[in-house]
């Protein structure tokens, strides 16, 4: 795998929530509360491996790191097998940014495997999931930090600097809840952009109906259903029916609309 090119725009990583860090000292055990990187700051990092199966997320993280850390050598992987292959081939990394839901991993199994095989490499979980307790569970499983994908770029950079300075990083729980509220509002805005007929089709998609079943139930052609589904995916900014269902389920669309 060749080092990643640094200049990519249009990232989805620029979320709206600002999170204060939870600094957890590696030397003195768990210590909750707002913390900043002080002595031992590193405004540079030499080698980072970005592991995520979504190219747009990798592009976003690559841009964040390339802008913040000059001359950083960046590598990418889209599955757990690729992650291990890159580390075995390239040697130690200053940091691995690992998506929680990577192909080849279930839950924290990918994190645990990397910590066992490469104990000297710090692994930070980067995840769209923000359930309460998930960050603590990630730290308990061996992560050097937990970064929600909804955080602003500047906060992501601060989180990376915190880890490089020798501390663990996780956002405050109340800030996570604020991020969830903002994310829910954004999802609802996308849903509101659908036409009434598209919402009907979306409910049937959530119910697990195939296109031909939707066409039969609504007494329309398959071409019409496909056009509706395509428009729904575009307006929700997702790439598949499965992603659409996961997204709208976060705001319980099917149960209240």
C-alpha cells in the first residue's frame, strides 16, 4: 500500500459538536475531567495508519492529519487483515486510528487482536457510535483513546495530540450527549427533505420489503420504486438500503412517523 495523498476535500468528519477531553493518565490510573496536552506536546507525528472501510472517512481523517502534522507519512487499510498486513510490512507506527466496525472484526475483537500482536503500537478507536459507556469500554479493552467521528477537526487533532503526549483520550459524557442531539437533528432534517411518497417507501424499506414487494403494495412500477429508493439514499446521504435503515432507526423514524 502506498502512503496516502494528503489533499482531499469534502470530508464528512467535520461534525458540529465540541467535546472537552477526558484525560486519563497512563501512569497514575483513571482520572476523569477536562484535560489539555501540556508538557510533552508533540506537534508532529511521523507515521499514522488510518483503518476504516469507508473511503470518505479515510479521506477526512487523512486531511485532518496532513494539515495538522507536517510531513506525516500516512497509510490506509480497509479491513482488519489489511491493518495487520501493513503493520507487519511497515513496522511500528506512532498511531493507528481504527474504526470500531471493521470487516474482519466484531465489537472490540479487532482492537484486542492488535493490542496482543502489536503491543507497542497505540490504537485509537474512531467510531460513529456514541452510546454511553462505549468510550470507557474501549479504554478498558486496550485503546489509547476513543474519538467520535462527529467531533470537529480541531478537537480530533487535540485528541490525537493527547494520545501522543502519553495520555488516554475520551470525550466527556455530556459532550457526547450534545453530539448525539446534533446528529439526531441532522438526521431528522434529512428525513424531512423526503417527499410524502418517499417516506412511505422508506417505511416499507425499514420493514424489510424488497422492491418488487413495495411495487406490488403501492401499485406502482418497479422503475418508480427504484427511482424513489435512489432519491431516498441521495437525500439521506447514504450508499445502501442497510445504511439508510441504520441511520433513520437512530431517530426511531419507523415507529413514530
